[in-house]
C-alpha cells in the first residue's frame, strides 16, 4: 500500500487525537485534521520508517500542529471584529470601528439575526470571514497571517458561509 494511502487511513485516529488535545467543536477538529493530513503529505519525504511507525510519526506531526494552532489562536484573537446588535462593528476591545449606519427596523432585525448566527460560528471561521470580508485580505494573505494552508482558509470560509446559509434557511430568511 502506498504511503499516501496509509496516511489517509490514519485520518480517524488523528482526528480522535486532535479532539482529545484541543477539546473544540467538530468544525475546528475537522479543520485541524485536514491541516495535519496536508502537512503530513507535504513532509512524507522526511519520514524515516527505521525511527518509528508511520502512525507515531503522524501523531507527532499532529501534536506539533495543534500546539502551533493553539499558540496562534491566542495571538490572533485581537483580529476579531464583531457586529453589534445596533449595526456597529467593534473590535475585541469594544472600540467602534465604523460609525453607525441608519437602518430601518427590518434591516436592524436582519443585522441582529445575522449577528446571532455569526456568534454560532467557530472563532477560526469568524476570523477568516472577518479578514476576508471586513479587512479585504486575499486567501493567500489570510493563510500567511494565521499560519494555515490556502486550502484551509478556503475551507473555513466556505464552511462558515454554508453554516450561515443553513441557519438563515432554517429561520425562513435565506440568504
């Protein structure tokens, strides 16, 4: 069996390990599992079967990647911007980022509802949406800044958008 197939077969074991280490929701664990597998595939040429099993090597890569993620999540926390129920954008410290825009009641209700749904996203998903839509950063810039792959950025953004669409559709206010 090719080594790439062996790595792919380790996905459930790696996911379980990551969920134990980070104790986060399923979306974060899935994102990290994908990142770890992609990292393993990119490093597979460095794997030495005389030193340890492939599973052990992949678990070491996973542990290091999760620790790197956890360090990055703390340092990037300041990048989060929230939409208040009144329609203002605030950074984590609570400072208003843009002046309040006059809106009618229906728009205010939609903004409040969207705010509620955005809060249901994972922090990494909110971070990527914020950087992409509010800070006008490209996927490549986001990937470099938060230290994940380009595919990881795209995946987080698409999952976040799909989750928002699903929440809005359940409420009868599809996007």
